[in-house]
């Protein structure tokens, strides 16, 4: 802004919205988190909304995420020059304009037909790294091509087939991913009541397994398998619906997939390989030796686990309870953050995931020691409402909200944030 300080992303976003209001336009993607979720629910099928919005069991871990944010209160400081604010951070040698990443979310085709591609384009346009999911609806190579030189990472589920894990890592390296995020807390699917009440999991319909059906190691295992036998009796409508969905989702022509058992075999083999409850610390060196990319462990909530991870040579920690989707009754992620940060003691960056809904949430996580925060459900809701533009709107709103919160709290840059900026509220 000529003759003064830059306007900043917060005031700029406010101005865009308010001046559009003069023309009679309100934001098509709601700014308020509750209304954002409500609008997304209306845009999705019941099965899709249950899968994305739901948590484990009574969803008390989701409640704990919000409660733990509420227990920390911001302490604004006055009469500080915050006319210029710097949201930028350094992360694994790359300068990011804001401390956000788009978290890995599987089966994004349930939110919008363009799925991961829409998110990738939005992330590239906004300069925010996108963490590709192992359970993506689009192969990582296709998603990476849509991002150009923009930053992307890869989230890895370590299945029971080590050759598939290794193939995923090699593909991630080849398509320009800059880090590997190994998710530790989903060696089995949690008890998700919303999905169970609908008797629906998307993988049985061939959704969310595009990384597998595009993977040469996985498909070799499929081709070596006996095809699934036909269930006895005439097929039900539900079985025909599932078969049609699998045929559409699998690479190749739908008609060809209906005639061949290969697509159905791929779904069955995915279910056989996906769970890896036997994964232990002893397996970790195999991944660390496999790649020179930074390796982060996602799902750490224990200070002891964090110390052990650093001792074993990992490059980063992501404090997360998987958005409350895995362990009902788990500790709120923010409650775990300070202990993990203290245990790591600055040796590797600590990132934060789970429950971030607004700029104040991000501010608190950063003040408690997170280097960056991952956005999850909010961008999926934006995707459901307005595709690529919806993801961009949600991302811009969070950046703007953090920018204004930073300035109004008397902090000029992310690097100045410390625990003195927040205080625990005792209840």
C-alpha cells in the first residue's frame, strides 16, 4: 500500500468480502466454521458427510480437541507496532508465506468429483503445501502434475505389503514430494459409529484406493491372486451397486472392469493389505534408510514417543489424534502439544493437526511450539461446497484470520510467538 504499511492478508480479505457485500454478494463459502459445516452437509450425501465429519465412538476425542483449544486463552499485548506482520516460516529448507499445510484426507471424491485435483490446484494457487493421502481418489503423479513447482508432501500408510510401501515412497520421490509423513495411528480403522450405522465404508466401492490401483507393486500382487468367488444366490441391488461403483473407480473402461474380476480383486487385496497392527518401532529404520526425504511421524501424542522418534532419527513430529477419528476418549491434541514440544527440545520441527477451525486455534498451537498447523475438515467442507474455489476460500480465510489475530495480540511475526502469548485457563 503506497505511503504506508502493506495492507496484509487479513484486511485485504475483509475488504474483498465487505465490498462484495455492497454489490449484494455474501461469501458463497461461509466464514463461520459451524455454518461451513452445515453448508457442506447439504452439499454431500449422507454417507460422504458421515465419513468426513465423523469421529470414533461417542466422538469424545473430537470434543476434547475443541475443549483443549478453549482451555488456552490468548493474552493480547498493547502499544506494539504491528503495522507489518510476517506470517512466514521456514520448513525443511523451504520458505512458506503462512504456517499452514493442507492435511491428508482420503476419499475426497466423496466431497467433490474433482477430489484431490481441485485441492492440489487450490493449494498451488495459495502457496500452501498439500499432503497427498495414501487413500487418495487420484494417483499422486496426476495430482503432482497439477501443482507445477508448488510444494507437496506424501502421507504414507504402511500396509502389510512392504513392497507396496516401498513403491509408494519411490513414486512420491519421483513426483516431487518434499517429505514423507508416516501416519502411525491408523494401523486399523477406528470404531466409527456414523459409518457403521449407515453400513458404509467407501473402500468397498473402490473409492479412495487410486494410489493402489495405479501402483505397479500392488497390481502385481492383485494379478497373482485368485479372483474372488461369486456370492451364492442372485445378486442383490446393493451388490450390483457396489460392483458398478468398483468398475467405475478402477482404471480402464467401466465395461471392461465389469467383465473382468481384476477390479474386484483389487478391492479385496486392499482390505487384506491395509491393516498393519504389527507395525513397531523396529520397522522404522527400514523407512528411514529407504529415502533421503525428511520423514515425519504423524499421530504422536506422548512425550516418550516423541523422544524415541527423535532418537531414532526422524525429521519431524506431527502431534495429532487423527481429528478424533481413531480412539474415542483420546487426549485432545492441544493438551499433548506442550509436552511433545518440550520432549523434542527444538531438535526437529513439531507440527500440529486436529481440530483447527480458525485463526485463533492456529495462533494457540503456534504459541505452544508448533512450527506449522495442518488444516483438515474445513478445506474438505469448502471442497464440497465450491470445489477448487471453496478450498481457496477456506485457506484464505484461515490465513486472514491468523494475520488479524496475530496483529491484534500485539505480535508482528510468527517467529516472535511463544508461550507467553497464551495462558492455560483452569476450570
